[in-house]
C-alpha cells in the first residue's frame, strides 16, 4: 500500500482551519500507512485555548484506540508545537514528530524552551522539522496578511 502524504493532509486541515477563521494549523496522527486522527485548530470555535490541532488529534487518537500512550504513532503538524502541545506529545509518548514551519515566537521544540531537551521531559519523540516548510509557512503568512489588510 502506498504511504499517504500525511503532511499534505495536515496542510489541508490547516487550510480548513483558516476557512473557519482559525489560525491555520493542521495535524495528523498516523500509524504506518493509516490515518488514526486529523484535526485543525478550533480554539475560537470551541472557546477553548487548548483546542490546538495537535491536542485535538492526540485526544481523538487516544479515544479511538482507548489508550493514553500512543507509542507506535507519528504526529504530522504544520507548525512547530508550542510548550503545551510538546508536553502532550511527550505524555502521549508519540513516537515521531514531523513538523512544517518553525515558530520562533511560540514554538517549544527547536525554539523557545525546547521542551524535549528539558531534564523533566518524560519522553522525547524523534523530531523531523522542516517538512513542507514553505507550504506551511505560506498558509500562515497568507492568513495573517489578510487579517492585517482588513
């Protein structure tokens, strides 16, 4: 079976989030060639500051699999996770994290607090930054430029 382009699916979730007026971030949780869950940001829609794409996708995967630990799953997300999401990734024991654009302001993986490098971090996933980086950054730039032009 051909492996789906999980980052392309995460980018589609980001585009859908933008269409809803949310900050365009999308995430996909996968096991092998199978999508377990996918989500886009919904913080405004749900009035929930924790409703980041990563959090929603991890929650859905955990519920579907009836498991709090997702040790054989991979997460694809369009933007470098923040500290909250990095903590959730660690607690869920996600195997691999693939992300698109770096986030110098709010990221916590290769920027900011570098959560996975903390001595109190429970689990460190394999991290692969810069996947479809220009596409992910482009969606964000277009979204915020449109907001500034209003």
